[in-house]
C-alpha cells in the first residue's frame, strides 16, 4: 500500500534535522551510520541534493546525494533511509523521484549509488527505479571489501549506474 502523496511533505533538510536524520539512519540497521556531524553538514551544505520526507510532522525518510564536481550529469545517492513504519509503501521510490525533479538535478542524466549484496531492499529500490524510468542499469564493483579496514567487516560495495534517465517518466 502506497502512502498518499498528500500526507507526505518533501523538503530540503536543515541543520536542525541532523539529529533526527541520524536516528532514522541508525534505526534502519542496514545503512552505515555516519557521525551526527555528517548529517548536520548535509543539512547545511548539501540541502539542494538531499531531501527529507515528513509524515505526521516526523522525519519518515531521507535521501542524501551530491553532484560529483567532475561530472555534473551524475547524481550520486549516498543513502536512502525510510522509517520502519513507512517501508514497503513506495516512499523510497518517491524520495528518489522527488530528488530527480529538483532544480539542482535538472541536468542529471545518470543516477549512481553503491549497494552491498546484503542490502536487498536497496537493490530492489534501484532496480525498480531503473525499470520505472525505462533506464539501463549497470552494476559493477565499486569498492571491494579489501579496501575497507579489516576490523570493519565491510562488504564489497557495488556501483549501480542508472541511465540515461528517461526524465519524462519521472513523475
């Protein structure tokens, strides 16, 4: 069951959202939890390419992204977090589509992200976005496990590259 678009408010994050975003990411239990400082910085310095979804005046979802300076036709999605109570309702897809409709992303032709094999929900989300926008999906190794500190037990991160995006299908 999808969440009614009328019930969700999408907006730029601000510094005051940092703690709430940190808590949301922590509660997912699958995303790498960055420092609280990182989420404050995203709200302060990257609000045009990050997005908060509010439901009943609470942060229900968050996407962090940036435009790589060397390639402005790409938006790199760093994290997509959705509250447990809002999962399987289409909010992750809505967050990505809202991000792609933002002015900061108007020249974007490709979406890139990295996903581990164990993060099946994220794999499904990005495969669905590619399918819904009739865009090509290419998956390659981005950061192999041996690049991470040994004690981190971090899995290989696979690069998902979607595009060229069929912008007319992003509604």
